[in-house]
C-alpha cells in the first residue's frame, strides 16, 4: 500500500508516495495504471486514480512531473500557493498514473497538442479521498477541454466501492 500524511501549508512541502516498507515510489511512474485480479489480469473499464485535490477543498495540489520521485505539491503562481478562487471542488480531482498527454500529438477532432501532464480524472463518488490516496475506479466517460491552446482530457470515474458504481 501507499502511505500518505497530513498536508502542511508551505511553498516547499512535498507528499512522497512510499511502499509500506518505506521505499519511496513515484505517484506517476510506479503505480500501475490498471488494477489487476489475483491472477494478474487487468480488470476491464477500470483504472487506478491518484487523488490530488480532495472534494470540498480548494488547494491546487498536483503530481510534480519535473520533481525527483514525482511527489505531490501545491501548485504556485508568481511565488504564491494556488487555490481555486471560485469555490470548493465538488469531486475528487486527480490523475491516472503512467499516462501522459503527448505534446507532439494533435488530435484531429481537437486541433491542439496535449498538455504534457498525466491524464486528469474527476472522481464523482460520495466519499472524500485524501491527497495522495490511490483508488481503484470505474471509467464512466471523458470530457475534452482546451486550456491555453493545449488539449486537456478529463476522465470521469467513480470509485469501485462507491454505492453507485454498479449503476
């Protein structure tokens, strides 16, 4: 399992993923994209979700794609910690490990290249996750957004343990 801890407020704070035995791992590169059965087979229509921003919060945490070990940190702009100014996020927001939106690929239906980040995901279940929590989710759909001339795909997912997941 991956361990996490409380999140202090400071510019240089980093939340590092680690195995139970204390070995650091990357949220982006070391957690598998697809959950597997006990026999080692991928489970159809499911993927692992790394929570960056818990629902009902505002701090803009993200996997640090350029940092050693890819910890989660609070994003900054002009030397200040970023928060959503329009109100709390009403879903768990995060990313899918081992994914990347290719900056050299222009999707013919979209017309813009990828943003160079892991694929984003919005988990719409009832439970609030912790920053750094990894959950097995069911894929429901996808939304494409264009942000500053870059394609930014958002998967809509739900925790497989959520009461509404079978529906």
